[in-house]
C-alpha cells in the first residue's frame, strides 16, 4: 500500500522527502521498490520510482539496478536511450545487464547496437552465458549477418555452449534466416535431443528457402518422433507449404490440429488459414473463414480480394473492397494491386482504369511498378497491346522484366509479332537469364510459321546456357502429392493412367472434341502433334484423379506453367462427361470447371 500512495501522489511524496534528513528511514524497502517497478505502465511512472530508488540509495544494489535496466529496456513502453543512461551508471555490470541490453536493442529493432553491446561485453572481460548467445544469434538472423553469426558460432564452441539446446535452436534459426540451409541441417543433425523448438527452427529454415515439400516431410518426421504439440510458427510454416503445393487435405489436418491445441487464433493465423484454403482451391471455405473473422485488417482484406481475383470472381472482389471502405479502413498500395488484378482477370477494362485513377486522386497512393504492371496486363489481355505499349513508354519509372514479360505474353496470345519482338528485345537487355522469355518469343515465331527465327532464338537461348522450365501438374491423393510431366511414364501406375486416358479420349469424341494442334509449336506432322497433346501433364493428373477419387468429388490440380488452350477445352468437356468439378491452379489464376464452363470465361 505504501507503493500505491507514492505513485498516486508523487509530487507530495518528493516534497516531503526533500524536507527530511537522508539518514531517516522512509519505510520504503528495496523489495517494495522492485514491486513498484513491476506496476509501472509508462515512462512517467517509471521515472518517479527511479527517483525514489536514487533518493533511498538502493541504486547501488546490483539487484535493484538490474531491475531498473530490465524494466526500462524490455517493457513495451520503455526507452532504450533511458535504459542506456541507467546502464552506464552501473560500475561493474554483469552478464545479466549486458544480456538485458542486447535483448532490449533487438526489441527496439536495433540489432546492430545489440552486436556492438556484445563486443563491449567482451572488451571489459564479462563472460557471456547461455542466455547471451540465443539473443545475439537472433540479432544476426534479423540482420542476415552470416559472417558475424559464424564468428559467434566459433565463440560458442570455444566457450562450451555448443551442446546447449537453446543455443543450438538459435543457430539453426540464424543459419536458416541467412539462407545457409546446409549449416542449419548440420546443427540439427548433431543434436542429441531435439525439442519442439528445434523442429520448428529447421522447418522454418526450409520454409525460408521455399522448400515446401521438405517442410511437410519434416513435419511428418516430427510427428513420428512424438513431438505432437508443435509451435504456432511451425504450423504457419506447414500451412504455407500446403498453400504453395496445393495440399488441401494436409492443410485441413493442420487446421484441425490448431483447433484442438489452441484456445483461439490471432488475426495472423486466421489470415494464413484463409490464404491456404483459397490457394488450395477451396474458395468457399476461405470466404467462410473471412466472414467469421472478428478483427479483419489490411492483410485479411488483401488476401480475400486477391484470392477472389485469382479464382475469377473479379466483381465479388470489388464488392469486398467497397465493404472495406465502408468499414472505414483506408486501402494501401498492396490492396490496390489485388483490386487491379481483379479487374484484369475479369477483363474489366473500364473499372480497372477507374480504380487506377481513384487510387491516385482519391486515396493519394502513388502508383508503383506493380500497379502499372496490372494495367499493362489488363490491356494486353483484351488485345489492347498497342495501348499497353504506349502506357509503358509513359511510365514514370523504368519498366522491369515483369512489365515487358506481360506485354510479350499478350503478344503471344494475340499473335502480334512486331510488338512481341520489341518486348523481347527489352527483356533481353535486362539480362534476366530467364529461358522462358526466349521460349515465348520462339513460340510467337512458330505461330507465324517463321521456323528460321524459331531456330535462331533457340540457338541464342542455348548459347546463354538457359534451360526451359518443364511443365508439371501436381495432384494430392490421400495426403500424398503426385507429380506428372507431359508424356510421363515414370509413375508406378502409368499403365492404368494411360488406359484411363484412352477411355477419356473415346468419350470426348462423342462430345465433338478435336485436339488443337496449333498448341504444338514444332515443325512436325499432325499425327505427332496429336500424340504430344494427348499426354499433357494436366490430362495425366486428371486421369489419375478419376481412378483414385469418388464419383462426384472435386479434383484439384496445381500447375507450374500457364494452361494451354487445348487442355482448357479438354478439361471443360471432361467436367461434363464425368460430372466433376475440376479446379486447376496454373501460373496465373484458378480455373473452376463445372458443367462444361470455366470461371475464367475462357479469358486467361
């Protein structure tokens, strides 16, 4: 109660103490001062308690000084400048005070100063302890300071902390954040005892490099090792892996795990779940999660707007955007990328230009190169390739490879050789080392029957040592991902798959299907073109799915390249014949095939 009266009447207390002799016992003990520190809610209250500690002579107690530094440095309302001024008054700081300052600088987003503090610690002869290195390695991870991290690793070995599990976990995390996965794995494999945090760190290291299949493999290994209570960060990494690989079943299992082990989700986890469902093709579930969210933020709206856009529901995405504005949330540049993409994927040229102008004039957001890229893509998709080219020339910044590649792609779709050559020339000047750019140009020449130019382009590509990305299709059956490439016979069930292909082709003949051989951009005869088309990766994935899934259940496929028009027509007809919804995620958007109709409206 003494402490409460002091804080409630700080000025009267100070005045009364100034009138008394310093030798008088003020009835405020050291432990009571420490208790007062814990009740502080802001710097004003903290300074009042600090003042009393100085007046009562308790500052020279190492325990009291340590608490002053830690409270000021680590509290959300604290001040590192003020904490530093206290720290400098300590005659003989221990490792505890140095560790506190290192952690405080990290909390204050000043990781460089955290490392400098460690150097000062060594220079005055204070020995680091097992609490020093986890914080220090975190600072290196935040800075991607791999050289400093390696030096600290050497000191960890020298000081004998290499077997400490917290230090080991921090090393795995640091190397992972710095992109040195081999080092992360080496530390992980040498551990005698792996905690949940150890598994979380190694999964996070793989996620940092986009090694999504390995994330899922490690999560499975973690479960087999008996570590069932995974950390939230681990589950977010697994959800990201499911999102990128299109593993909806595993994503659902992870969602169930979260429901069983967490009392509630924060906005970040809810948004991650929503993103997983949407990008795995389950738009309805993603929408349901969005509608149930209590505290929606910019990220939540960005995910749902972009998700609806990529699924071909541009108008719905714009409706959600207007709802966001009605709720009083101001859009940012990221959300407007989603809005303009929604207009592009829906072919909404007028609305796209309206929102582009609204972004600049009403919301005072300066267009970035991403926004210009959306408009170039929008114009190119509807055949306005010359207008897109004029816009590129008027851009306030230099166009990047994405802009020129978008124009090149539009020229391929609309068979404009002249502009395609200009776009390709500018792409090659940027020296992006992307073999796909040469392939796209050669395809434009092939469409125009300019076979000499096709050969010349391919030779240039080979001379630069560039390869072509092999098209593939992924499908998840019973929580296992199966990968197919065109004319693939490596699968253990390839005989059954090709038999199903023949059955599908027989059924398609009755629907009037004829292969679009114009998609085979090679100088070969019609028969060989038909043969090459018949076993595209997407068709193999559909055949495999029809064998292994129940009647009426949806089929979900993930492609790494844009779908060809023949596969598009083929899949529309298959959805009618077998009465299935087939959801295909290609490089650009989602295609929902139902009853012979695609949500992209044959526009992608």
